[in-house]
C-alpha cells in the first residue's frame, strides 16, 4: 500500500506501484508511471512524462521531467526515464526529452547531488556520482561509473566516458574519454584514474595497458594514427577497444 500524505497532490491518472511514500506538498502530475518502494520527501514535483523505476529517493525541491529549456520544444509528448535505486538530492532538476530523441534517460544506482541539472535528451548511465551544481546542456551522454565533481559545466552534445574523474569547477565543450582524470584550465587529460580503477577491481596489468594506450594515442600528432597503433598493440583488449572507438566516434573532438 502506498503512503500518500494528505497534503500531497497526486493526479488520478498517475500510475503508482506499491509501497511508495509520498511526503507533504509533493505533486505528481498526470501521465506519470512509477514503480515500487520510491520515497518522495516533502516538496518534490514529478511532472508529466516521468517514467520512474523502483527504490529511488527524492529529496526536497527535486523537480523531475520538467518542460525542456529549449525554444524548439513545441509541446510534443516526450518522457523522462529514471531507473532504480537513485538518490536525487535537493533541488535537482531533470528535463524531459524533445523531438530530437524523445526522452531523457537516467540509469540506476546514481547519486545526483544538490542543485545539479540534467537538460533535455541527456543519457546518464549507471553508478555515476555527479556533484553539487553541475550542469548538463542538452543531449549530453555520460557512460557508467563516471565521477563528476561540483560545479562542472558541459556543452551540449558531448560525451563522457566510463570510470572518469572530473575536477570540480571544470568546463568542457569536447568529449572526455574513459578511465581518465580530467581537469585544469582549460580542461585536459591529467592522467589515468588509478585509484578509481583499482577500487572498481581493475588489475594493475589492465591499468598499465590503459595508461600505455593513452601514451600511444596522445604521442601522435594525428589521433587516428595513435588509435591504429594502440589497436595493433592490444588487439584483444575490450578496454583498449572502448578507448579507440570513443576517439573514432567523437563528434566534438576529444580533450587533449
């Protein structure tokens, strides 16, 4: 049975699962689908188009599936999809999609800290930690297990690889490849994320292979030559293939 506070407003068309706790002054709009065991503290707003999994916790002031801050949005029916077991802290805002992709997606097991914003059509993976007041412009993609510090600004359309650590206060208009630390001003490659990779169970041999791959790629004046050489060195490594594919598929270019 759901526990809905008498001072909460839940549209009769909203579809709620079981064992959800809806606190005072929360608002759940029509065309919302929510799973089980979610906890909305006070003053949380779930707008139309939200598709929420199970086991999520929403702190006061969170606003989910808001109207996109995009002048091209003409009211088309789009969604904002959240997975399971996310912690959505105070004043986090997540916009729903536009006609471009039709949906904004946040995976499972993420910690989204206070006052951060995810714009329309972004795709956030699983197990990410995103710091206070960090802002994502439209159509940014973040792969799994990224750690992004506070007050980081992301240009639209960029991609962030898995297992990265990004320094607080950074800003980027280019892609950030996987397994690295990125920081300084202007933002650039600052080494492999050794501690993060070890915590995630990567062996020393794999970490050294990742490190050598970046030495190989960045040592070349032409990136595609470095990518080709790295593939020849480590033809059977899924980590190296991920790095090489990331560089090859980058649309905005990769930080140097």
